[in-house]
C-alpha cells in the first residue's frame, strides 16, 4: 500500500482485527457439506459459496464507500497543501482499485479454499477500518485544530490591540496581559500537538498478520488521539482566556471596540465535534 496517504485525523472508526463472521463461515460451511450426500453437497456448496461471495461483496463495498467519504473530507481540508491532498486522493484511488480487483477475484473463486483465503485478506491485508480510516480521521481532526488555531490567533491579535490601547490610557492591564500570554501559549501547543499527531500516523502500514506491527500501529493511533485531545483542551483553555480578557475590556473606561468572541467559540466547537 502506498504510504503517502497518511504522510500528509475524534475519534476514528476502529473495528477489531478479528476475522469477520462472514469469513469464518466459509470454512465451516465446507465441513458441514462434506457429511451430506454427493448431490446435496454440490447444491449446498454452491449456495454457501454464493452467500459468502455476496457478503464479501457487501463488506468490500462498505470499505470502498468509507474510503470515498474519507477522501471527500480530506479534500475539504484547508491547512494542508494541494500536494498532500493530491497524494491522498491518489492513494485512496489505489486502495479502491485493489479492493475492486479483490472483489472480482472473490466472485470468480471456484472453490472454498481460495474463497476463504481471499475473504480473509479483506481484513488481514487491507485493514481499512482498523488502520486506514482511523489514520485519515486523525489527519482531518488535526487539520480542524490547525484551522481553529489560525482563527484564534487572529482573534488574539485583536485582543492585543485593545489591551495595548487600554495600557496607553493608563489602565492596569496586568491580568489581561497574563491571560493573553497563556492564550498564545495554549494555541502554540495545540498547533504542535496536532502536527505531532499527524507525524505519529504518517508512516503506518497494514500489519498483514504481524502481531508486533499490529500492536505498534494500535499504540501509534492511540498516542495520536491523545495528542488531539490535548490540543482540543488547549483550544478550550485558550477560549476561556479570551473570554476573561473580553470581560476585563468591558470594565475598562477606555473606549475600545470589543472583538467578536463568536469566532473562537465556533472554532473550538467545530474541532470538538470532529475529534470525538
């Protein structure tokens, strides 16, 4: 799999790595059929294989739809480069092409052994829901955080201008200055945490049955999500700082135009919804 997809994202969709029930049922069906008369065996095998192929088709379609939905969200990101978006789009297309080819092979498999192995590869080789989708969601969430940071930094600059005007007029701005300093520090940390989250998942690839690699991948995803939660907490703290400053501005006698706090509020709320 081309790893550019995640070099470029509340919780992501994370499903267990165990073989799906539909895949396990293929082998079981073969054992049952072997104990039946020859005519019935042929009929039952055909029916069971047809059912297994239909379920495999549905599972592959579900993964393809999830990849397309993820790509749409990625292409809507605003803090990543056009190159990153193009790479992601290219790699999603490659994954979809591989899944489509696998489905064609499954539909043409002539016996249970081949069918079982190909169905197992839907999860063991592709890891769409346990790795690829979570990676993409981490990148999308990180992008939302970086966008919110940018919005709130602009807001912080406006607050700084009001504080400076008040200070010039002789107003004690010690508390407001401290809050603004904390706000800027929280925003800087949120940005760093978001970037670190992306770096943690950038080079992850499917484990293909390697338990050590699977454990490492799971830990990387867990650590990345923790960084996103820290970044979100930073944004919430920064928003509180901004609110404290605005309250102080309202009490000062100097004529200042208060910034609109809706920008920081909506930005934080948007990110919170995207990192659950």
